[in-house]
């Protein structure tokens, strides 16, 4: 039942391919198999770009940490593309030190929690850190694209932060929406992040599913020796994964995606599928979770 297919590697690039798993398969998975299919443990590595190609909506999830030299967005033979963004778009969020993104003739500076979108048809993309001792840490999410949209930068202030939830329910949090219907335009990517306030631990609760698109989470700013308990699976048959700092989760369209931390933390959420409507979700009442 393991969906990992194969892995390709260069000196500064790796790509792992994972196939999708059905509800029935997931219901029979033990902890090890569940983690092998849905948890990305080593997405960030200094001086490298690591990718996981998921067959859920053909989304590619990646991490890049340029140190002393820039990293280049290269293609892979398995993509059957002359260059990475020949038929794709990409969203980039920085969770580390200050850095720069060069997209063809456009150079953009990006600080922590900033987001850059690069559209289909961009041939040359490089990632650079301003300070090798405090490098930028770029989380990458790419999806197939049918139309070209311009390269754009949003700072966290541009994202019109919205604070919701409450301390009473342990989910007081600020949401930053970057790539969505009313923000940075894309073909199908939706992307943003959530920062939990001190004393709050729950995310995306009450939970939901959205059959019209898959989702990926990347947890970050999880304190050392703390973890997030990520909930997934069908509402009536939930499963869990313990997730550490700077690890990512692949969430199928039929699965819930919630989490509870042993401390407050932050996470990037990203979706691809049938639409860009941030509010398109099918709510699941807490009382119906099992």
C-alpha cells in the first residue's frame, strides 16, 4: 500500500513521486505506512531544493534553503518539460531570513512570512539568501497551469491579516491570505498561512473537507522538543500524525485536516483543484468526528 514510487536526485535537487491512496487503503494503514504516504519529514535541507510530486491534483511540494550560493529552479526528466514552469505555476513563502527571488528579469526581496507567486512560462527562477548565517527558507507549492499570471509579491501586511477564534477554545489565531480569488491571481493555487497566538494550540477546528481540491500543510515555528498532532482521514474514521518543525503533510480531498500542538506554532496551507474560493469547504461538526 506504499504510494512512494521513485526518487530522482541531482547535486542540489531531489524529487520523490508519491501516488494517491484510496479511502480503503488509508483505513488499513499502520502508523509507519501512514507517515510514508502523507508526511514529508525532510523537505528542508541547506543548499538544496527537495521536492515531493503528489498525484493528488499533481501538486509538487518543495523546500529550498540557499546558503552561500543561489539555488536554481531546475526541471526533471519525469516532468517532460523544457523548464520547470513550462506548464506550471508556483507559490513561494519564506519562513526564514531575508532573501531574494529572481524570476526572469524580475528580482524581488522577500522577508519572513512574505509570499511570491511566479506564473507559467517563467524560464529562469533563482533563490538567494541575503545572509548565509541566517538563510532564507523557502516553502514551495506548484500546480499545473493553463494561463499565465504575472509575478507578484505580497508582504504579510499586504495579506490583510484577519484574527479569529478565541482563547476560550484555544484557537486564537491570525490568518494571512496571499494567493486566492481576491488576492494574488493564479490558475488554481490557493495559498496562505496561519499564526497561532501564545496559549492557543488548535488549527482548523471545527474541521472541514473539500472534495474539489487537495491541500498541503507545512508546520513551522514549532518550538524544539514540541510537536503538532495532525488529524486526517474521513470524519467518521480519523487518523493522526505527529509532526515536527518544518515538516509537511499531504492532505487528500476527502480528508479532514486539523491539528493540535503541544505549544503554539504556525503553518502554511496551500490548495489546488477546481476553484480558488477560499471559503469553499464542507464543514464537519465536532460532534460528528470519530
